C-alpha cells in the first residue's frame, strides 16, 4: 500500500526509490510500475521504456513470480498514464514492431487491449 500511496501523493523525486523498490521486491513490482506511471516524468518514462525494450531485464524483473505479460501490461498502462508524446510514441512503436506471429497471438491479449484503448484516446 505504501508504494501505491507514493504514486498517488509523491513527487518525481520518489522515482529512483520506486525503481529500486521494483528491482528489489518482485512482490510489489507491478505496484511500483503503476506508481511510476502516476508520478510520470522523464526518469520514470525512460525506465519504463527501457524495461519494455529489453526482454532480459523484463524477465529479471518478473523473477519467476510475475508473468512477463502482466509486467508488460503494467508498463504499457504506466506509459499511458504518463501520456506524454514520448510515452505514446513508445507504445505505438512497441505495437508496430511486433512480428506477424506476435501480432496474431497478441491480438486478444490484455496488453493489446490496453494499447488499443490508450491509442484510441490520442
């Protein structure tokens, strides 16, 4: 709950703490990512983009306790919450860069639904 509270009432000064918390404690990783989306800012966006871009880092953060798809969903939603041009562009690029096979499997996924919802509001 503390992680969520930081996201709701914190400032961008809290971003490094949330990133560190997400790295150290997989039990709160998704909450920390959600909080980063609420706080926003360049550092939060860069972290989220780098995590979405790097499958190995994504797997490390999942730590066997979180599915990579749940983590991707949280990242996409956090970028959508930030909502700046850089975040929206990253979401578009992520979707556009999927292979044909990935797009077929991805079509009905919660991640794709979130992306579609976020991009429809732009």
